[in-house]
């Protein structure tokens, strides 16, 4: 059986216990669920701060630790299944259940229940938190601080237009492997927009191209996705798209026709149009 290494908890002969009988390994280990306690933490290809960032964990997201390697932890992100190395300092054993998600594009936590106290963060949209108490306009979030309550939404409360969510990221810098409001890549933008609407979404563009139903070019409209080899954009309607891209090095809105011409000049044409 062929396994995608991006989403298979197996490295160098070590595999998660759940893979026993499915793929060969020298040893099978039980995993331990931990939570990200940094505003965002890189998931890297190797246990090295200079290694490629393949994905990110946002605050509160769960990570199944497979193995400890010095100051790094090898494991799998539960939200999108990505496997890699996360700095041990950014992970902590779970102590409280998730009750809310960050619904604002980004928000700060404060060290005390006062907006004049030390600011911590910022925390990005779709970060996961536990609300312990409310004092005035602020919610007490363990591990973070006091966050503006109106910037949080109870789990199960979602948006209904992922194209509008994507537009909130307009101007955010392009960041390879990023999925936070301060920097993200093309598939990270799609994923975060869909997450905010309560929709599951894979991490990389080629994985996302397997979602939904293929549609004709002429049917492409708001909320649909257009794919190139290794790239994805979201339709806004009226011939416009929004995407995080290396040309603008930011999340940008532009006419689909212009993007097709520019990307086509590099030898790539759209591979499909899909409706989620």
C-alpha cells in the first residue's frame, strides 16, 4: 500500500501504533496528544530550526507526538494530518478542553484583565482556546491570557462564506508553509477560509484538488477553486480571484485572466476548477 509521507506518522523505521499491520516498521510507538502553546509553531521537515517549514500549528491545535528527539518532537497535526517536527517548547500536555476558536482575523491576549496590560500574541483566526471566565469584555484563556470575548466564537459557530473569510487576509505576506494571519501560502489561505466555515480541508494544493466536484471553466464563480500545478486560488465572482502567491508575495486580488496569462508564461495552465 502506498502512503503519502506528508500525512503518514512514520519516519526512519518508527511508526505510530495505529499503522501496525498496515505498513512495515522496526518499531511501533504509542502517541501522546499535546497542544500548541505558541501563537503559531512551525512543523519542519527535520529537527532543525533552519529546516523547511512544511506546515504550522496554531495555538490550541493538537499534535500527536510520536517520538522525542532532543528539543524537538516528531508527530502529526490532528487538524490536517501533517507529519513533521515541532519545537518541544511550543507543546504542552492538554489540561483544558477546547470551547472556542478565534473568529477575528487576529487578536491579542493580555496578561491581566485589562487592555492596558502586557499584550501577548497575536493569535490568528482558527486558533483553538478554552474560555475559563469572562470579566467585562475579556475572556480568560489558559496558556494565553485575557482575549477580547467578541473575537472568539463557540465551537460549532461558523462563517458561511469562505471567500469573504479569505478577503480578510488581503495583504498578508506570502509565507511558505504558513497558515496564520501574519503569513501564509496559497493552500494555507484556502484551508483557513474553509476551517472558519466549519469545513474540513487538506493542507497542500494537490490534496485540496481532490476535494469537491470538478466544474467547467465557464461555471467558475464565487467560492470555487482554481488549481494550477502546485497552486490554488479562490474565486470571488466577476472574474476575480484571491490567492496567496509568490508574484505579489502577499495575499492579493486580481483578474483570473491576468493570473492565467502570467502563470501560463511560466509554462503552467489551470489543471482544474472545483466546487466545494
